[in-house]
C-alpha cells in the first residue's frame, strides 16, 4: 500500500514540476520520476526496499550515517535514463 501511494504521489509531483518547462516536459518528467522511484535495499541483511534518495536523506538527518550505499542503484539507473533520453531525442530529430 505504501508503494502504491508513493508511486502515485511521485508521478503527480513530477508532472507538476515538469509542467514548468513546455519544451523539455518529457525529459524533466522522466528524470524526476527515475530519481524519486529508484528503490534501494535498506539494510544489507534484510530484503525490504525504500526509495533510495529518501533513504539517503533519512540516514543523513536522523542516523548521521553518511554512506552512499543506498545511492548506488540511483547511480546505475540515472546514466541509463539519460542515455535513453539522448538516444530518443537523437532518433526523433533524425527521423521526425
């Protein structure tokens, strides 16, 4: 139930923020959605997942644990997203 509400609210927030720019609406929406929805394992020994950016912020603020372990999935997902958007825009310019 938590993930369903979080995905819906992340999509709505990304949509609202991306409406600011009319030209790059799709790119901003996709990047924000990827940043907000990339999951990370909370503890190494457990199998529970949480959004990586929020887990990182939570660890810094409340646990004073400055570990980038929870950001590793985001560091893997974000370049793939940016590469896919670059490929999409290149193909769109060339053929359409």
